[in-house]
C-alpha cells in the first residue's frame, strides 16, 4: 500500500467515442451477416417458382351468399365468419411433378384433384371448436398426362376475420424444403440467437441476482430475448422446422408475444426506480400490472377455447399503444436527464417501434391482396428484434460500467478517510473501527504498542522532511515484517499499533525478528538508526477484569492497548540508546 499522496482519483467514465466505434462495428457485422444470408438464399432458394394465382377461379360463400371473382368480393367488403368458405380452382400443367406451397391462417383445408380429396387439415379441431393453427402447407398433386383440375376449399374457423386467400407457389419437390429454409435463413439465425442468448441470460441473471439487484436487469433482458426469439420463429413459421403441430406453434406465437410485454415493463420499473417522480414510477407499476392481467385473461380465454387469441389480439394492441403513450408522457422511455445507459435504452425502444411500424404496414398490404403479396416473405422484424435486444445488452453493460466506476470511487474515498496520508497505513479513525470489531467477538488477539525513537532529534537537526523519511522507513519495515500476520496502524507522530489475531500469535516472534533486520537495513540510509520500543498485551490477560460498568464507555480493546502501552514505556526506559533521550 503506497502513500496516499501518490494516489490519484481517476473515476471511470463512459468513452462515447469508443461506444460509437463499437456500435459502428456491430452494425457492420450485422450488414456482413445479411450479405452472407443473401448468398445462402441464392444457393438454397428455388431456381424458379410459378405463382399462377391470378389465373385461378375464386369464389366465396359467406352469409348464405356466393361471390364469384375478386371484383365482386372487393365490392362487397366481405368479412369472414366461422364456417364461411373460400373456393379456389384451376388446372395444373402436366408432365412433371410439382409441389403447391401456401400459407393459411385459422382455416380448415380440403384439397381435391379431379374430385378426389388428397389433402385435409384442421377438420377435427374445427368440429371440436379448438384452435386451427396457422402455417405453411405442402400439397403434392398426382402427376397427370394432361391438365388436371385442382380445387382448394378453405373454411374459416374464427369469426370476424379479414378476407385473406393464400398465396400459392408451385415448386419442384427437390427444391421445396431448401427454398423454405434458405429464404428465411436470416430470420432463423436471428430467432435462434435470441432464444439461446435469452436462455443463457436468464440463467446468468438468476444466479447473479443473488449477489446484486443490478443483475435483475440481465434476467429481464434474458426473458425478453427468449420470448421475442420464440415469437420470431413462430411468426415467420420457422417453428415448423421443429414442430408440425400448427395449433401449438400458433398458440406459442401469441403467448410469447403477449408475455414479452411483462419482462419489458419489469425492466422499465427497475431502471426508473428513484430516477423519476414517485407518482410516475407508480404509473409504471400500474402498466406492468395491467400487462400481467391482459396476458393472464387472454391466455385463459384462449386455452379454454372461449375466445382465441386471433379475436382478442386487438386488446393487446390497444394496451401496447396506450402504454407507449403513457411511458413517453411520463418520461420513462426518454428524458433529457437520462444517463448514457438510459439513452441507449431509449434508442433501442425507438428502433424496435420503427421496425414494428414497418411490419404493420407490410401486414396491412398483405391483407389488401387477395392472394398475398411478395412482402409476406421479407419481414424485417426479426432483424429489428435482434438489434433491439443487442442495444438492451449494450445499455446493461454501460450500466454495469457506471456501477463499477461509482463503486471504485466510493472505495477509494473510503480508503482516503481511513488511511494515513504519509505512510499509507491505517489511521486513528480506522483503529477505532477495528477496536469495535474486536470487541464484538470473543476471540483472543494481541495489540502491540510501538514508539519510534529519535523523531524529535531528526526534525530539529535535519528538518521535518528527514523526519517524514524516518517515519516512512519504519512504516514500510513494520508492514513488510507483519504482512499477512497483523494490521498495522499509525496513530500519529511516532506512535504505531499492530493488531494480531490469535491464529497468528505463534508467528509474532518471527515477525519481530524480521522487523529488527529490516530496521537495520533501512536505517543504514538515514542519519540515525531505526530504533523502536514496543510492548505487547493479549486480550486473555484482561479476561473478565472489566465489566461493562467498569469500562465507562471505553472498548475492552482500549484497555488491552493501555497495557501494551505500559509495557512499551517499560521497554523504552530500559533501553540504553541515546535516541531515547533525544
């Protein structure tokens, strides 16, 4: 431990330039991965897809009325009810096998080729009133020598659903699976990363939260990442790589989406505690409570097959919209007084909202197209979700950095308060704390009172600078001799104390011998020898000697020190050195 005058207070600060560079590197990496994804898409995507939907005959049966052709449907603004049917038919080309791929939402499906039913999905769920899931379907028609008639029947399983007929794609059988995976490769990578990263963060955050509440943020970020990762895989229908239970995948998609609002609001509550007005913080708690209520209520209605998520999702959308307005209004997402961590968090939120708005536009465009739209396969939301979680982690790292900086500053200031500025040893204030700790326990200990000889003589004849050198030389000898054995303290002037606990009593003689050698070595560089007088007293020597009343407010360790001091003066009086009398 060096002298305090050599210690410089250098608080850790967030280097915004380095942070900007790190952000630029992260963006470059994302762009690089996206370029790699494009290469994968080109290698795995089908060389050619045939989408003949505008040549197909379309009719709708709704409310007892039949509408033929797209123009009639659009003119009457059809909204589908449970049991309404969509009929699509055409002739497939002969000569080579094809696969028909299409995406449906909550529809019972029956496919006929030349009036023979070759494919069916969702009939049992429709009849029982349970959820009919969303997902991609693959139909392998029989190969015909001539054009063969194919008829698709889609029956709506929910009420008040928007009119949306599937987008059909014809592919070769050997390219059907690779095309699906390749064209969604970036979403697959982002989704899997969010799930794995979220799971690891939840485990790390849960374990670390035992040691500090700051890691609660990591736990919430992990839950948010995990839920958004699951939602990404289900929303892009990539969950079908792992599960072909479309009803389960669809339920998981809605549950993970609704649940994601809970860790996000918990994260905000934790981050803004003590940083905004109390009533605003209570608003955050209220938003969180409403989010939990919405999640539980809608999930209960869905899994009891009373009202499925597809019909109640508007409630969640209203909740999110009002919550965002309230959060912005009360300064929970952004305000000018935020630190760097809070500002990065605000950027993350605005980035995610921006990507979500783009996705909403894409979704609305798809709804206006009777047979879907090319945008349906090009969602940017998985990338937006990935960037959102990445920025949340950057915000958390910056937050931890600030905490470590503040802790280092507090520790340094605490050390300044309890260190002797000349020697770097503990001072009188720290000695009082140590005495309090010693008196709270029942263990034995030794106190050595030490007095440096000749300080006044050196100050008078060689100046106070040389006197300081004398004090520092002995302090270093004392510290080095008793290192790992006891605690060295300078009370002031030429007075020192050494406190040694019972487990090191047997080592004291060896330490004293070492101290004598170091005194001789260091004293050779000074105008006078390094000489000290010392006395040692043990707690057990005063056992039961002083009751609480007899101590008169003093520590028992102070009486032990008094005894050691008496023995020090006895040793000094017996010394024949000339420095004792100078």
